[in-house]
C-alpha cells in the first residue's frame, strides 16, 4: 500500500500532465492555441498564488510537526500550500474546459494526488485543499483572461473570429 501512496504522491502528476497533452493533441489548431494560452496564463497565476499563500501562512510538514515519518524523503520546508495539488487542480480545470470526460478523469486524479500527499505525511489536509483551490482558481482565471485577450485581439483585427470556438 505504501508503494501506491508514494507513486500517487510523487508520480501521478506526470500522468495527469500526459493526459493534458493528449487532450491538447485531440484539439484542432484553434483549440490548441487557446489551451496553450490558457495554460501559460494559468501557470503564471498558479505560481503567483502559491507564492502569496506561502508568504501569508506557514504550516510545518507533518513529519516535522508531529514526528510521523514521511513515506519518502522530502525537505522540511513550509508545506503550505501543496504545489503538487495546485498543479493538479490547474490541469483539471484546463482539460475539463476542452474535453469534459478527460477533464473529469484528471480531476479525479488531482484528488488522488492531494490525498496521497496527506497519506504520505508530507502535507496536512489544509495544504492540499489550499493547493487544489489555488489551482482551480488559477485555471478559471486563466480561461477568463485568455478569452478576454482573444476578444480584444479580434476587435483590433489581429486575429479573426474563427480562431477560437466559443
């Protein structure tokens, strides 16, 4: 069981990123460009959200605060928020926007990543909930800002309306 928890906590995020890549490959050219734009904006926002949250709150990791050994080696730094959970939440929103079924699978995987980080004793529940929330909000904001940017570019004649499906 420990092996599955460690795999989910450390490596499942890579599988979720690969699923996002599959979603991207399934899109037409316009969809690919839009998802790429949403991802870049979302990554910037998730990075900023993690940085701000970490500076507003400190939460020693479980293996530091209560002595419960972690299931894998990890630095004894601030555990708030969970970077892995934030990245997984971002992927879930972005994939779900373009491919709902695949997005639901990525969202379920994001929850598993968050759960595994707690089960592996490298995060508390509040760390992963905050991470998922930051990722979800960054994804939604990235989608909104990408749509806004495309609308502005369409009005200015830089891109034509068929570029993006609405």
